[in-house]
């Protein structure tokens, strides 16, 4: 049994990832500002705002104190606000950066301080194809996701060979938020621009995290595992971003 901490695991990718690890027999803690819609076996919610480094450190320290180790820590929490660069407010951009980028930094740092002393561990995070291509109306979100990938490489270099660090980089994912916001016509339009012809399922992203945390990935560090259905390879990412209708959500 591994001790696994996942931020933003009350819905979407985080929820699916928590369920995947719990189903494998791991002890999972969900660090999220919101409780999950329903209790999940093997998953414990602990209210935590990842933008608050002191609160994050307290949650991490508590889990370590209870179990004596931390095996896998996944920085998944993220938010986005659709707005163009001229309309973005300081408060909106600040919150996106605090959650999406500094939230990853703070969680990884708090966990790594224990992992280095304990002699091992795996740090994982959720990046995005937004960090590789410009999606209009998501400037702050795009920048934070590029920053997550840069953090991944830097943490890997500084903490190797004791701690491994990697990111999953999704494209469009069929989360409950997207299902609530998309009409069938909107989904079809987006799917038409993905070479694979569809969105990823949250469970597919969860499977990628589960692999990265496994012994089979022991030689993988400082890298992104891209699951985008061919968006980047097909050079469709920027076109896809322009075509997404107002109010839609990205991974």
C-alpha cells in the first residue's frame, strides 16, 4: 500500500486518479477546497487551498506523521477563467497563477522535504497542451501550464536520483464540467479538430498517472507524458483553441 496525496481530487481528472490509486489498494488523500460529491472508498478528503502554502505544508506534514512516509504526490488542482488579454484583471490572473503554478510548487516542495529525508518518492503534476501552443483567451492559464512543465524539469534535476518527477500533459478531456457546458454540436466541433476524433476520458489520464507512479516508469523523470489524441502532432492545437465556443473548458 502506498500513501498518495492528490490535489484537486474532488472532480474530473483528480477524482478519476484518486479512484484509480484507491482501487489498486493505495491510501489516498484528496487535498481540495471543495468536498467530493460522494465518498469514495479509500479516499479521504482534507480541505486544503493549494494557494495557501502553509495549509498545504500542514496537510502534507499530517499525512507524513500519520503514515511515516509519502510515496506519490500529485499536484493536479487547477482553474481557468476565459478572458482575453485586455480584459483580464489582476485578481483573476493572480488566482490562476497562485493555484495552477505556485500551488504545484508549494505542494511539491512540502512533499519533497519529506521524500528527500526518507530516501525516495514520486512527484507528479497535471500540465496541459496549453503550455505548448497558444490558446486565445487563456493567456494566464497557458503560461501556468508551461510553468508546470518547467517546474517538473527543474525539480527532477535538483532532486534526482532520490525523487522522480513527471507530468501528464492532457489535451481535451471529457470532464463533468465540459459535459455540463458543451452542447452535442460543440463537442462534435472540438472532436473534429482532434486527430483521434474524440476527447480523452478522465480514466485515461488517471491511467497515465498510475503508470508514472509505477516501478515500470523508474527511469522516467523530468518529462511530460502527452495524452492529446494527436493535437500537437497534427498542429491542430492553435486552431482548436480559436474554434472553442465561448464558455467552454479546457483540460
